[in-house]
C-alpha cells in the first residue's frame, strides 16, 4: 500500500507521517505500507506555527510584555524602555531558524527509513488518488493525506488592493512600523498583535464588528478585554463597526470608511494592519479533479473528505477548516494516519471530537484568555443542568501583590454530579492553568474531590476559590 502526504513539513503532516512511517516496510509483506511519500515544496520548512504563527509571535510578545511591565509598574521610575525592533526580529528569526531546522531534520530522518521518500515538490490532483508533481512526475497512491495548512483571508473590501497593508507575517518581520495604524480583524491574531504594536509605539485604532471581542466567551470577558486594551494599552477600539471601503491618502497613508454615522465614520492612519483571519490553503490542489468540494462539512470527524467515493482522501490541520490550532492539527494527523491503517484493514474508523481547549495571548501575554471545555450556555445546549461560579482576580491577594489585579475566571460544573465541565479565564497565568483544567475536564472529575490545598500563595489559588464556591453551591 502506498500513502502520499501533501504538506509534510507542517504539524499535521508530520504527525501523520511519523505514525505511518512506523508501519512502512517494503521488505515485510505483513507491513501495512510498503511505500510512504512525503511531499512539500516549503522552504525552510516547518509549517505555520513554527514559521509565522504561535512560536514567532510568542517571541515578539515577550518583548512587549517586558515593556508593558516596566511602564505599568509605578514602583519603577524613569522613562520606559523602547522596543528595539531590529533586536526583537533578530531574536525571533534565530529561534525560528532553529525550530525550522529541527523540523526539516525530523522530516528528512523519516525519509531515510526504508520505503519512505521525501520530495521537495508541489502536488495537485489529476483525479482521485492521482497526483501530478511540479517536477514532472506522477504518483498513484492508495491513500492521500492533505495537510497544506492555511493562508491569509483577504476581505473583499473595495479599495483593499489599492493600499499597502501589513499582515501578521509582515508585522513579525518588521523592523520599522508606521506611527499610526488602523487594524482590521480583532480575532485572536488581532488581539495578540495589537498589544505588541501598541508597545512598539504605534497609535492604533481597531475595528471590532461586534459589541465586544472574544466571541466564544460570556460578555464580561469581552468587556474586560476592551477595558484592558483601552486603558492599559491606549488602543482605540471602535465596536459595532464595519468597514465599507478603504483608499490611499495623498501622503501615503490610508483612509478607512465605515458604516458608523458619527464623527468616527472615517479613520485615517499612516498604515493598515490586516488581521482578518485565515482560510484553508487549497489553491492549486485540483480538488475538483478529485471530486472534492471544500465547504463547511466537507471533512467528517474521521478526517475523511466527503465526496471521495472510495473514502481514501483525508484532510487534516488548518487545511480542513475545522479548528485551526496546533495541538488539534497534530491530533488530527494522528487520527488520519490511524484511520488510513484501519480503513485498509477493513476496520471501523475512529472519530475525533476534542473538547474545546485554546488560549489567546491577549494583553501582551500578561492577561491571556483561556477556555477549556464548556461555557454555561454550551453545557446547557449539550443537555446539562449547570452550576456556574465566578471569581475576580482582584479578590485574590496574590494578583494584587503581583500588580496584576485585572480579569476574572469562571467554572462550570454539572449540577447533578459535580463533574467539571469547563473553565474560562482572562487573567495573569490563565494560560498555564489551562492544562490543569484540561485534566479535570477530560477526566470527568467531581469538583468536590479536587484537593482544596495551596502550598504557597500562587496565582492558581483562583482555581481553589472556584472549586470551593462550586462545591458549596452543590
């Protein structure tokens, strides 16, 4: 059996490749695979998270966090330091180069195994499981795993092609920035990079389509985030506002027209930042020739593409448009590989339906937003009677003495049996608490059985307060 993976450098592609390579042996008739072909024309290799996503963004956010802390703490005197953008970018590039080298080496090490080959080429479908390669060759694998990632979603906005804009990749590489800017897109990318830009000295106006950001969170979390960005970072966030058109100004800036009917209807700035999300990177793959039509439900929970009559095309990671997160991409890669093997053996395929688990590194990563599992509303929609409790960070002395009193956390438990269903946090260290809460949610822990014990004053005491409050309610 021959399997081809298109997009072998990315996290999902590598995960599938590693799992399948363990079952590839051309010399063993009992081995499920005798041939595995890894395809990727990327350079230097690594995928979005390593090259342009979560890892490089953390490098620049750490610099912003240091500056935020230095200027925010009134116990420190003197002018706050400025970000040395050349040093920030050089530091980021050094890390990215190391990560990419490690990923590239890992893929090439796989290719040294018997029956496994890496081809630095682009591939497109000529038909179901028939691939044309950019180097002129053709492949006819029994199964295909598509792991081509995502690309920037540029909005269909009049005038957007007439102005110069910077996307997230541009910002991560920028050693100079405009004095002022207007931000389109206030999802997780915009939320994270807006704080970095503000600390870098850019006077920002952000366009937010809804009344508040953080679409999956209860209203108080979005309101807290708005207050944080306006008060701590000096960012002007225009809520309930939609873009109508954009045009260049005579001095090389941009003029954005919105649907507002007040004196903020038009926003002018020296530059524009496009953080409008990402879409599956499927251009040029020839999916029509494979009988595949991308859409909301074109990949099922087994990672198999709907429309492939033989069921032998799997799509993983950002390419399937389901949940564009690194850990999800890896797990989807593993599931797809296991299901390729299961399908070939005539066994049932496993479904992948993970709990919600994500972090937005808001507030220059000093005030991250984390969600694990259900909100109260989603738990009720799933048929649970719930107990929901909340605690503000300002109620815990450890947040006060760390000079980080903003934010709140909520815990959702089943009202009948105390099962921990979900956690939301927007506060210092919420990101590191997410793992603890993941364990409790995935293990179905009874909140009343969680140890109520703090060995020393630490920020996770906010969790102890939630556990106590929920137990008392029960």
